[in-house]
C-alpha cells in the first residue's frame, strides 16, 4: 500500500479505532475466549448457599451477560463477538461439576434416630408351649402398646384362635370349638366365636372396645377361654391383633403357640381281625375293647366307615349292627361332619360288656364307589371326649 492510500484512510477512520480492532483480533486466547472476556463468567462459580441438614447447595452460575455487554457496539467488532460467546458457555458446566463433586464429598449430617414404630403386643398368662386342657377355663391378658413416638394410634383389640389341626370337624374349616370372653367395664362379654373362621369378620369383634394410645402408652385387656371336649389334641395358635377401628386392616399381630391336651380321652386296648367283607352280601365282623380314664359309665363306641364323599355313598348303602345281649341290633348309618358314614356314639347305649368295655360289630356294604380298600375306624367317646381311632381294613370281595 503506498503512502497516498494510507493518508486517505487515516482521514476517514480515526487511528484509535484501527488500534482497537487490531487488539481484539489478535489478543491471547489460550484455546478459549480471550482473558478479558472469560473473567466475568468464572466469578459466580465460587459462591454457594447451605441448608441445615441438606449439605452445601451450589448457587447456579450467573448467565454470561457480561460478555454480551462487553462487546463494543461499533460495526468493526461484529466479527469478534462470536469468538467470545462460545468460550464462556463451557465455563458454567465445569464450575457446577466441580461444586457437585465437592458437595458429595462433604460429610452428611447424622440422621436422627428413628423410634421403634408400630404397636407392640404381649401376652400374660399364656406362653409358648403351654398345655391347655380341654374343658378347663384358661385366663390370660393381652397388652397393646404404642411404640411410635410420632403420635396417637387408635386400636381395636382382637383375640381369636387360628385354624386348629385338632378340630372335631376338619372337612371345611378346622375351627377350634369353645368359648372366648373379654372383660369390659361392664363385665365379661362373650365373643362371637373362639376361632377366626374362614373370613375377616373376626377382625370386627374389637370395635366396641377400641381405644386410643398416646406415644408410649399401653392398654391391657383380660380374656378367658374354654375349649369344648370334642377338640382333639394338637397345636393351637392364639392370635392377638391390633386392628384399625371399624375396618378389617390389621396393623400388627402377636401369636402364642400352645398345645391342646385331653386327659379324658378313651383308649382302644385291642381289636380283633375283621372277617372278609362281601359287597352286596356278607358283612365284615370284628370286636374291640375300649377303656376310659373316667370309667365305663359314660363310655360309648364309635364306628365309622371312612368313605370319601366323592365316592357318592350314603347311609343307605351301609349297614351297621352291634351285638346286644347275644342278638344283632341295627343302627341308622349317617354322615358326620368329616364325611364319614357311621353311627353317632350317643345312639350306642347298652351295647357294652365288662370293663374295659368290649364291643362286637358287623358292617356291610350294598355297593362301593371305587376299588379303593375299605377302611373302618373304631374308637370310643366318653362324655363328649373322643379317643384316637384305630383303622381296620377287611378283605373285600366284589
């Protein structure tokens, strides 16, 4: 460029502007924005706020507004502005990432100790493994305690036994039979049943005795129960529930495993070998002896044909006779609650001889519903107490 051209440009554009353009275009960048442009963006990264218990919370960096404001409005700087803007954008994520890492390493504030929540249930007078004699009254109490320090809890107290393996009737529901009473302010109140049954109705038996427990407060309720003589020995689970009043929602439960015993059960002492059974013909004949801890006065024999109901047999297909005074006496065969066909012990009066009592029976079948072996259960009953049966399997000719 010759001296005349330079002289003409100097007259049109001031020298100060030419100098500024040279500096903006050639200033040091270190691969990023110019030092002057990036400085304002890095300043907010050092600030943060803290919330008690939450750790350090970094303040969001301010937007890169200073970069925009610092750009000259002179048309000669239009091409320099895009170079500064991209350089400022990465600065914010880098700063935030550093702060997040620092916050993660900061020791967390210790969490407050949580109280043992829920309702606690304890039994008194009823312990694991305790033997319960059928016919005897058993008194016990249950205590409900609010272990939740956060507030008051409403509780409907409920007590009932679970399904029982020694139930007299086990065909549909194995329910323990007997009575259960709860002591209220007005006296002893009989509960609808001793056992829970097959639904959730039992959970509503405590609505009329519901109470509220403040944090740490407890309430004790007294109960008493009696198992009927017909219950057989076995494990009995007594359950106490904390139920939300007027609902079937069980908050928690406590269970005590007890053992039902019966010291009045008759015992089969001996059984003769049964004679062959001819279906539609000759009945099978057999004798057995039974003794009772309570003596022979109330002792009765029990004779049942173990036939599943699915085989379709009825009492009309079975004949049962007992030898009384040297003669055969017929008895009506009916189905019991377990599906067995036999004679109710109450009907078998005056058929015993001696002590132990000896009985002689014969059982006939007009037809059979299957080819399965015929089984006959024999035993004794005394004042409602049933002994363990002995099973006979006569040879069957069809």
